[in-house]
C-alpha cells in the first residue's frame, strides 16, 4: 500500500494517542518503507535478498516492539507506546492485504518499474528463503481503483482526526 493509505491509519489513531504528535503517528505508519529505502541504499535489501529486514513479518513485529518501547518511554505513557507499536505493525497488515504491487511500482525483485502483470508475493515471514506472503489485492484491482481506495481511507482518517481536533479546541 502507498503512503496515503498508511497515513489514514495514523490520522485515525490520534484520538486514542492524544499525547503523541500527529507527525510521529504518521511516521510510525510508514517507518517500514523508510527502512526499506535505507536498507536498499545500504545494500542490505535488494534483488537477491528481497525485503526481509524491512517488511518480513518477523522483523516488522520486532520494529513494532522497538517503536512501542521508545514511544512509551518518550511520552511516559503505556498507551502511547502501544498505539505507536500497533501503527508500525499496521503497515505490515495493510501491505499483506495489498502486496505485491504490480503497477507503476518499483519491484525490489527485478529492480525495475513494472506495469500491469501480476507479481508473486513479496513479504517474507522470516528472512531470506522463508515463505513469502501477500493477499495480492493490488494484483487484482487497477492503479486507479487502488488510488481511489487509498484516498477514501485517507479522507476517513482525516475526518476522524479533524473531529478530534475540533472537539479538543472546544473543551480547551
Ligand atoms: Zn511497505
């Protein structure tokens, strides 16, 4: 899933994590993609290895735990930590539903932009050589439909966020 769809979850999470700035909530939802880009530059992930360090289920859970502990500590709030951890994990869940992304999208396997033809699953359960998963929603809908879906999600998330902000202003 693209960043717009992930951001939707971060926006919607604000009411349950009032202590955490919205910027942090948004970054938490896409941190696995940030890691993927960093790991690709560092040569840790790529053609041969796939994306186990950023998008493997095992490591995604690990990153979620790390993020949860960090946030709980920084905001001195258990719930803030739990929400941030779950946001990091939500990235994997949404990618599990939508991946692989076959259109107008960079393939970490072939290192090229590909258009249209379905790709095999690209989310490893563990590390190199482990089974790869992905329900492949974006294999079966068009790029336009996927964009509409993500924009719809974003609007819903934004509505939850704005409603929360307006209420806070009123009670302040
Ligand atoms: Zn991703």
